[in-house]
C-alpha cells in the first residue's frame, strides 16, 4: 500500500519555531522543527537556548520567578527581530 500523505503547501507548513504560552503568560511549550538546539543554565532561575533552523538563529531566554517566562529574538541580516510567544490553544 502506498503512502498517500498529502504534501503541505507553504502556508500549511509549521513555523520553524513555535513558543506557546498559557493565557496567564506562563510557558506551555516550545516546538522546533529540524533544529539544532543548545540549552544552558546561566543562573539559578535563568536559562538561555540557542536554536539554529535552516540558517536562521534564534535566542530564547527563560526566567522563573513565578512560573516560567520566555522571550525570543532572531538574528537577521537586518538586525535582531523580537518574536512574541502566542497563547496556547490547550
């Protein structure tokens, strides 16, 4: 039996990195497709994660004071782009 998996169009392809928060702003999940990941603890309640996906470089910072908070920056030829995490559907 042949695999009849439908090929995704560009608009259907997932984002290279998805950071999802709960409605209260706390981290729900991070999803990176076909990525190299480096996670490093920088302090007792602070972590840095570097993600490389198809020549794109993301810097994710986590802090935990009252729940985990996250910020995401992407290095681009034009400079640094800040990405806002989205609320989780879950």
